[in-house]
């Protein structure tokens, strides 16, 4: 997935996968993150954080967008960037303590940076968003 969230990132390695919007998507994306972190020889503790963030972002896309979900993990020196794309333009946002958005509170707590970038065609029509997070080792 090419997005402005990766501008200035010089990847050592990149892994991507696409999932149907089912509850199984979260399980499969978590497995992808664990297997990828092992292949990249990252610590178990750091891999656990990557898995947590992937789980929250994919879960939000499945729950709120109900479209195909594209997951990309990019390893750069000292960090892992996570990008989850869905095809609904409504931005991801942190909710209140009693409602939706608690998963993004978790992402906010463990990620160095995170955000939501709209994806548009050259004519300005929205075709989804990428919710992304950077974790530093």
C-alpha cells in the first residue's frame, strides 16, 4: 500500500495482506504480525505490541467499515509502521470512555505516532482511509 504515511521511510522489509471483513480477519492479521515479527527477529515484547496494534486497527475496520481490509507492516531501522486500509472514508477517532474508540486509546498509549489519512482519487472522491501507527523499538 503506498501512502503518505510511508514518505521518508526507508523500509528494510515489508509485508502486506488483504482480508475479507469478517471476525476471522482479526485473527489472521494477528497471526501475520506475529509471524512477521519473528521473521524480523524482533523481541517478543515488541512483537506483542505490534500484534496488539494490528488487532485494534483491523478490528475497528471490520467493525465500522465492513469492507475489505488491507494490512501492511513495514520494518525500518528502529521501528515498525503499521497501516490498515479500509474503503470507507469516515475517519477513525478516539471515542469516550463508555463507547467506541477505546481501541484507539490503546493504540495511542503504545504507538509513537498514529493517525488516519484519507485516500482520495485525483478527482477528490473519497475511496477510504489508512489508519496507521508507528512503534519504535
